[in-house]
């Protein structure tokens, strides 16, 4: 659950999950951020940031990437420096997608999933994906710039059923 927040400057999106059982294919969740321009806030993303890419200006970085969920604490961490993002951007949408290499897997099939969105030491939102248990991906945060240039936050979790590529293209649409 989350509450609307304004004047967001720098946030961390953190995801964790348990590894798969011995002999089962690895559980691999990925954080994806999509940026949208002022001229097309619900169009195609200007660019995506995920495990195999980065933002051209260094404002959005994936600090930690896991392919298995092994380890302590949060397995994937992405930092978004919204206060440094160019004025040509009006929205940033962040999602989590489950890799589907070994067959269809949903959030409900992966133990102890969680996402946390923080600004400094303040939790803006936390969720366990239980409301989207049958989904293979989910939008977990939307940051939008208002007319004054301040960034606002909406942490409503919306599920999606499909592969990570299709999710990355649809996650910022009005229907996505």
C-alpha cells in the first residue's frame, strides 16, 4: 500500500524473492524502468533500463541484479534520480517482470516475493504481489512530473500477463 507523494528527488526500487527449489528452474525477477517524453507521456518509451541496459544520462541505474534470488536482503535494486532527469521527460514507470525461459511462472508460484520503494529512509510503498498472484509481470510505481516540475509518486500495483518484452512495451500505456 502507498499514499501519493510529491517532490520526489531520488528513489530506490528494491525486489526480493526466494530461490526456486532444488532441481527446479531458477526464479528470475527483473526490475524494468521506462521513461516517457513530454510529447508522448503514454506513447512508446523513450528508453528502457533493465538488467542489460542503462539510462544514457546515468539518472537510472540497476545497482544489483540477481538471476536466482539467492542471498540476503533485496536481490535487485534500482536507483532513480528523478531530480536530475531532463525536463523532456514527464513520466517514469517501473515494473517487475518474471523471466519466462523455462515455461510460464507467476508471482503466486514464487515464494516470499516483495517490492519496496524508498526515498532515503522513508518507505513510500511496499507490496508482496499477492494481489497480482496470477500475473507474470506488474507495474509497481509511476512517477509523473507536474506543471511546476515536481515529481509525484503513485504506487498502485497492476498485474500483466505476458513475456517481459511485451510487458516492457505495454507497461506505461493507459491500458497497461
